[in-house]
C-alpha cells in the first residue's frame, strides 16, 4: 500500500436499505448484491441448528439497532459483501422460507413459524432498515482487502482465502474452487471419517502451488506467505480462458505425476512415524517432481523417493522445519537442497 495519505482514505457512501430491497437485490438475475455461493456454503450461523439465526430475526423485530454492513462496488456497479455476510444471508434465507424460528425468548408466539407465516410481522421485517456502507470502485484493492480483514476480526472471523475469494473474484478464483474439489486436495491431511475442511483451505492449497510454481525464486515474497499469496491472486485474478486451461492442465499434471512417483507416500515425510500429509512436502514436491517430464519421473521414481527420504533425514532440512515453516529463508533452503538432490537423480549422478 502506498504511503500517500490519499491512498489510505476510503471513498465511500452510506445508504439505508430496507430488508425487502436487500433481498430483492440478492435475488436479482444477475445479482445486484453478491452473496457468493461459496460463502453461502460456508454459512456459519447454522452449525447448531437455526437458533442463532432466529435470535437475530427476533432482535430485528425488537428494533434493536443493527451493526452496519459494508459492501464493495465492482466495475459493473454491483455490490459484494465485505462485512455483514452472516446477517444478510440470514435475512435472505428467512425471507425465502429456508428455516423456521426457534429458541425465541421474547416473541414466543412466533416459535416454529417461517417468514410466510408471520402475518403482519412480515411487513415489520420488510420495512426494517440497516445502514450499509458502500466502498466505491475507485478504492485500491489493497485498501479494500485491509478493510475487509479489519472488519472480519469479530466472532465469525474469515480466513485469508475467504477474504481473497471476496476481494478478487474472477477466472482464477473459479479455477481454485474447481480444483479444490479434487479428492487429493479436498481431504488433504484429513483422517478417515472426519469432516471436510472449512475456510476455503483447499482453495488456498491450490493457490500455493501456482504462486510457488510461477515464482520459484520468491521474488514477490517479501514479508509473509499471506502477502505473497495476496499478490499472486490480485495479479492473476482475471486470467484469459487460454491461461486458465494452461493452469488447470499444469496443476492436474503435477498432481498426477506426484501420485505416480510417491504412491501412498505422496506429500508425507517418509522418515516420520506419523504418516500424515503436510503442506511443506506438498509445496516442495509439486513444484519440482510434479514438473518433471512424466517419462523421466516414472523411470526414476525409486531413486527420487530414496533421495527425498535422504533430504527429510538431513540436518539442514530438519532445521528449516523449526522457527517458522513459511519463513522465506527456510523455504529457499529447502528448495535449494532438494533441487541439488533431484537434479543429481535426473542426471544419473
């Protein structure tokens, strides 16, 4: 972010929206207010039933003042939610009769009723307003990302990838969602009979591959892995169809080669007692072994596996696993040592 004071000041305007208008904007085709489907999938107020959502609706009926929602304006003038997602999703779902009220403490006579069954209370909710702050489209994306991060430090915090997903919609984001559904990624590091990951972790894992693969010298890695991934997402959010196809093929090929070479040991520390997949091994192997010529990789698979076991047993490698796994220096040291060993295998040294 620039040090210029102007670049740190938001361009925004406030507007008071009735609930009915908000729901109409959400339901419009195309949507004028974007509640992204992937975010709705990550809706967090229904984990223990609908009581929390119902209590929010009850608070609205009690006319308790509501916190403001924040939207960011896109180039087409549409609004995407950067704060208030849980509240707006609750309003939309209730207006669409997706749940009945439960656990009420004040309006107990409305217990078990859906929106369509509320009678005069329907109008009460339709005309309830909420203050919405709209960040104009001329705000720098980096500033919007910073505001998004600050606003979402509350009780239902969003992950870094959920924030990227909201701030940088586009072709790359859609590809991350697609590739994240690959079983090897969707259940990466999970034991059997465990729930899938939340917070778009699989999407971030795919993003890691592209970012590390396209910047092997880590020239864009300045302060942290988070910022490194932010920069890649921002720079590549609107890739052409041709580039998206190239990215898709590259990822799928790398993942396929890694599986063929390492079999059941793919992305695990081969010398550890606990055989669990780890991102350190994923990052390192996907961007090296995964990018070898397939015939060479398969022909030398046993030598590659032996070399990787030797790497993991080395003191230099072990030292990079302490004091910050995602430290830039540690990442470079791991890559340098492994590249030397791998090149020796490929060259037959």
